[in-house]
């Protein structure tokens, strides 16, 4: 493969797309074209400085997608429920439709499991199920694609679930995961898996790949934090109903996500093994934490 292979990367100024763009650029084997609504942003300019081509475009504007896909051989697609809500499906559909009328030979789509279907209607996780509908549409359209189910980000322990100091000096985090292992990954490592899939694209057409960097119980993540930071860190189980009633946006959605994991995803060891095979540089939580101690210390004391 030579660098005549051009890849369109959507979401390139975000966590997943940015990781994909940087890993593809690092191989020296691809021309990377980054789709962004804001090509003048600092994130877009950093990608350009790293060697990417930056193209203005918007998944909400189908007319902007066809020129962005011109001369592209492959594409990476990711959508954002947190930003767009239920409209996310329409954006994913726009991308798939544009790819179908392009010369793209292989697409990697970041999607998710269909929680309502897999739970027999008991649970619905909108930010998973909308992506599942995108995957279903792509399969119906027979798009030559690989589907990537990305695990919980390690970075969530910095941004959304940092351990909080209690009156007794203990640091505690909690959610409805219980004792079921929680698959997780460093956002920056996702691109390593995607680059490996593109490197052997023939073998991964129509396949589902789980992007997982570690698969441990929540109390084991707490133990690693405690050992690394030399602080007393604990995981406290919060039941589904209590978490869902918490006063922050998306609490019910997240409660259902953890409950789905707890009841229907006993482990993701096979996904972890495949991810390590694809990208040997994949970091365990322990390794990632040792490289991000200052950030977690700041989150704990924030």
C-alpha cells in the first residue's frame, strides 16, 4: 500500500476521529482528508500541520459530502449523539448515502449494540441505539464496511466519573455496573485499531470489531487508581433507579447503559484479545493511568 490511498475521516477534531487521523498520518501510508465544520479551528489547523488535508463539510449538509469524498478510497465515519440527539441517525444516513455514490471501497463506521433489541425491550440506551440503527441501515444498503463498537473511554474517569473526596478522606466513584467487568479503552488508541483494519481491509469487510483496551470490574479500576496514586479509591455500586433519577442531563440514558452492560455483557475478553492483536501498542488501564497521573490528580482535586 502506498500513500496514494486517500481516507476521509469524519469527526476529526473529536476524540475518535482525531485518533484515527493521527494514527493514519503516523503510518506514512495514507493521504488523510479531515472533514470538519470549522477548518479554521485550532484542532483542524493542528491536523493540517501534521500533514492532513482539511475539508469543510457537515454531515447535516449532503451537498458538502460528495466533494469531500471525491478521490477517496476509504472512509471513517463517526456521529455524535450528545451533540445531535435523535438527529444522529439522519446524519449517519447522509454519510452512508454519500459514500454509496462515491468511489470509496471500504468504510469503517463507529457504531454500537442495539440495546433495546438485545435486552428484549427491557432497556433502551438512545446514544447506543441510534448508532445501532445507522449500522442496520449500512448493512441494508450493503455498504462495504467494518463496524467498530468502541468501549467506555478511560478518559471518562477524568471528565465524567472522577472519584470524589469523602469526609473520611476516601475517594469514591459509582454507577450501576456492579461486579460485571467494564470494557474500556484510551480514546487515543482507537486509531491504532482502525489503521490495522484498513491495512488488511479485505479481511474485515462486513465484520464487527470491538475496540477494547482493558476489561476489568469497576472495583479493580478503583484498586489500580489507589495503587498508582497512593490514595484510597473505592467504587460504590449505585442501583439503576437511583442513578437514573440523578439531576443531570442524560442520567437515565447512562443508567440504562450501565445496566445493559451489567446484565447482558458478561465480559469482552474476546474483543480485548482481537484489539491487542490488531494494535499491539494498545494500553491497559494501568499503563494509561501511569501516563496520565497528573490529569487524574487534578480531576480528584477539582
